[in-house]
C-alpha cells in the first residue's frame, strides 16, 4: 500500500475536518458528508464548529438552533440524531465519545461506517471505514462480481479492507481508500493515474466501469404541489412538520397535492378559503421551484395570497415577516421564501 499512501500524501484535499481530527469533528463531518458533497459541507462544518465547538455545546443547544444550523443540507434526521447523540454522550459517557465500537453502537444514529471513521481518524485505531467510495474501489480492486449490498459481500469487503490496512498507520490507508474513491476511482474511473492500477483486477479484466454491482435504485416519485403563501397583517401562515415525517421540525407553507391536474391561482385561493375558512385574494403567481428529497421530486407551484384578516388555525402559526429569517424551512419552501417580494 506504499503507492496508495504516497499518492494520498501528495494529493489529498485540504478540508477543515482533516485539520485537528478530534473524534467529535470526525463524527460531525462524517454525518454531514453522508448525503452531501464535500465542497458544500465545508461552510456548514465551519459554521457548526463555531456554534457548537464541542459535545457539551451541542447537547446544551436547543434543537431548533441545531436544525437551523443544518438548514439547506437536507436529510434532517442526521441533525436530530447528532443532537440526540450528543445528549446521550453527555448523560452516559461524561461528555467523552467512547473509543470502543460496542459502546459507539449504542449511540443514536451511529452506523458501521461512522463508527469506523471515528475509531480510525479520530482515535487512530485499526478500524475499517467502508463508505460507497471504498466499496467501489474494493469491488474493482478485487473484481467482485456479486451485488455489494448483500450482507455476505459487505463482510468480505470488510475483511479485504482490514487486510489492506497499514501496520503502522492504518488510519492513513482507511482515509486514502476513501479519497481514491472520491477522486479517481469514481463511477468513470481515471485508472491511468491510479496508484493501485498495477494490482487492480477489474482494470486488468476490462471491467472497471461495470463494477460494483448493485440492486436497482428505487424509482423517483414525482409530486406536484400547489403552495399557498398566505399573508395577513404582516405575517405568513406556516406549519411545522410533525415528528416522524421526512421534514420533521422544519417549516413549510400550506400546500395541496395536485396529482396530474394543473391548478390556476384562483383554484389555489378557493382551496385555501375552503380549507381554512379564510377570505383571500390572489396577489401574484410565484416561480415554480423543484425540490428533490429521498426518492421524491417535488414540483412546487406557489401562489402569493392575501387574507383579509388573521385568525387562529389549529396546527398552523402566523409568523411575522421579519422573523422568517430565523426559522428553519425545508429546502423547497426556503426557495419560495427567497422569491417572496
Ligand atoms: S485502477 Fe481504476 S478501477 Fe482500479 S482502483 Fe484504480 S481507479 Fe479504480
């Protein structure tokens, strides 16, 4: 693995979480990186560390502040789990992240990859950390022609990764494999400059781009939603998404599923009037926004409406316009908010 280590030391990207990789910084960065590109994560990570520099600060913060700091990264369960995990570490482990895999497994939201990363990069232990990038590298390096989502194949990959780890600096091998998968051994691999090209079986067999084998991703479901941005007396009507739903804790404007229909602005006003028993008038149509989350692609068709009076509506809140900036919105509705005149 000398060639891999040499390549890594010469080519690794400079990210803030790679400077001073404490277990806490590794944990936060790895959770942020799970569904988000590293270049996007950088500013979120730096802001997070300024707000919550350690486990104690994160555990003491209100959940609403944690969600707000996550706004725009999506998959908000990750932020909620980080907060719950920090509270758990303070209560059960005196605020210190345990350095043992069996204890780490008991912490909310920590899966095998994140545990491996914390042990390897944070504690510099001999541990495997296999994410999608490493899976791709290993499947190609050893020309594994079985589906990599199968448990037996995952175990095989873990054994092969463990065998590759350097005796002196196993954390360097672990991180170098991730870096290789993120930069060279990508879906369209750049084998010509790869430090593993001489050992790579998939390259030798002309199969690099065909591996790894995976089960088919679930099809995307398209949603079409008419959104009512209802304003009255300087406030906007919003709903906080309930716990247990994908966007739990975030705020959204009221919306209606349109299915295959196309609603005009009058129709949206009528539906709003009927649902909330509110007298409203159309102000204007706002631009369509598209928001993708989990396996959904939501097309949002917003209409700006004015209500003639404000009345209490169970499950909804009237939020003054000057407070909107401090409220965490789901990504699609945040886009609508930024277009609101
Ligand atoms: S030689 Fe190509 S396919 Fe093999 S590990 Fe390197 S980049 Fe990936």
